[in-house]
């Protein structure tokens, strides 16, 4: 490889990335090649240091290099990395029990898989299986994000696995997010399920009005539809509660989890409550790596550290301080801050979030341009008030840099 005086390790990695990886993500902008981290600090391959305020898109709940997480992963890796689902192992049972305890739902059952979209797939199949073909419609919200796979099932080569779920393709009826009347009108006797995020993440950390999930619960009960809550991004402490829907005191029929659950390790869960606990019977679904011992050990460590170190409270407290610090910055480019817990979006007067994120990175902060006019913060749940204050103190210069 040719090299010049100004050729950095980041440049080299970026060029190799462009040649070797599919252009799925373009070249990440700004190109930052991360090397190692400790707590909420992370450094790149050229030695620059950043305060990580996006936490691997809400997944790195314990930050980087967390000793308990690293030890749990190492210990499990030394004992047993993989079993497949032909065999039992204790970590998966422990994790399912733990999630059930946190939900206060002793009758719930957990299906473990590897990514958010897989948890959605499990929920879609569960709904189809529970409701049959007479209810072909799923109601979902405009702006919603539930994952990127379109369903591998139509290509499954075994009719016994494939046929119980035909016809393929989910017939979706969209409603504006947060509109109770529209939701009530859309949920009918043809509706298998309503899929909702308690707070829409990819839409830019958008909360519905208070009472929306309770209204959704009522609409589903009235029409015989299932309420599926996608807590892939909102769950595991992100909003200051274990699960965001707990703020409304309702119980869904199905709930999905992923991102923060593994602290960065790939793991996801689809939880069925009540009658939905027993729908995915043998032969209906599965995953080779689902419930992987190392991923489960990581998730167990994440849950116990959140509990031991009071990270739900920390998310509430430091999140409020962070929001307040940003609100106190008076700049014409900032129009507001929304979100809850350690999950915020700063809204902008102009669609320049990429520029703001680039300027933030130059100043040593990693944030995310979730929408053209919104910058997302989803830092590790261990963020301290002092670290939050660093960002608000730097924000005026970041905005000046972005505007210049
Ligand atoms: C990220 C996300 C998903 C998809 O998760 P992947 O692990 O990327 O497949 C699904 N739902 C929500 C709400 C998400 O934020």
C-alpha cells in the first residue's frame, strides 16, 4: 500500500473497507476507525479520543471494556461457546428466567435470537400462527422501524416449515404514530396484530402522547388483535425503566428486545405473554445461534450490572441533566430536545445533522444524525453527569464549527 506523510491509519482502513465490503453503508461518514475503549471513552486507530454518546446505536449499554462484561464473556468462552438448540445449557435458561422476573410476568416465555430484525420475524410468525389467515392485516405506525429483513421464510425449502405461514407478505395498514383515534379505527376484525415502538428510535426518538400505549391495548382487546411492542431500542434501561412500556402500566402480548440487552454482543429476544407464550411450538421456528451461551452470559452480566450499579436511576438522572444542559445552550440552530432517560434527540432548525455530527467528532464527541434535522444521543447507561456536562459545554463551539 502506498503511503504519504498525511496518510493515516483511518485512511488506510477506509480504503480497504471500500474494496472489501459491500457498499451497504456507503463509507461511514465521518470515517472514524475505532480501536479500543474504556467506559464512555473510545479512541481511534490514529490515537484520537472521543466521548461516546451513541453507544453503538444504543447497544453498548455498559460502555467499553467493562470488566464485568469482559469477564463474563471470557469465562463463558473458556467453558462453552456454542451448543445449538439440540442441547440445553444453563445460561439461556437463566436469561429467560431473569427477563421474566424483570417483567413481573411468571407466565411469559422467551424465544432467544441474534438481532432485532430476527425478534421481529419471530413476532410476525407468532402473530400469524396465533391469529390464522382470517386476520391477514398488521397495523404499524408511520415512521416505525422494526428491522430490515423481508422474511426469509418464502425461500425455505421444506414445505412443512414454510406452508403453515402462507400467504407470504404481511399486509400492513399504517397509522400516524401517536394518533389514538386513527389507531382505534385501523384495528378491526381483520387485524392480527398492532406493532408499535413505545418510543420511535429511528424516527428520531419520538414519544407518543401519554396514554397512547394504553389506548393501543384497549383497541387490540376490543378487536381481538395482539399488541406487539418493539422494545429493541427502548428496552433495557434506555428510558430509565427496564422497559419503556412500563411507564403506562400495560402488558403487551408480545415484546421484542435486542440492542442494549447484550451490551454489544449480538442477542435478541421475543417474549410471549399469556396465551402468546406457547404459540411457537416445535417445528415452527428456530435459530442455530439463538440463545448462544456467550451472548446469554453477556446479557446476564449487563442485567446484573444495571441492577447492582443503579443504572436505571443513572439513566433518568444523567439523561435529565444532559437534556437540560443542551436546552440551556442558546443557538439559532437548536430548536429543542426530546426523548427520555439517556435517549435524546436534539432538533435542528435546518437539515444539517450530518455537519453537526462531523463537527462533534472533530471536537471529540460521537453522536448520530438520526434524521436530517435531528441528532441522536444514546450513550452508555454508565455516562456520568460530568461527562454529560462536557458535551453541553462543547456544544456552542460544535454548532459554530458546523455552521461555518
Ligand atoms: C435497530 C432496531 C431494530 C432492528 O434491529 P437489528 O439488530 O438491526 O436487526 C428493530 N426495531 C427497532 C425499534 C430498532 O431500533
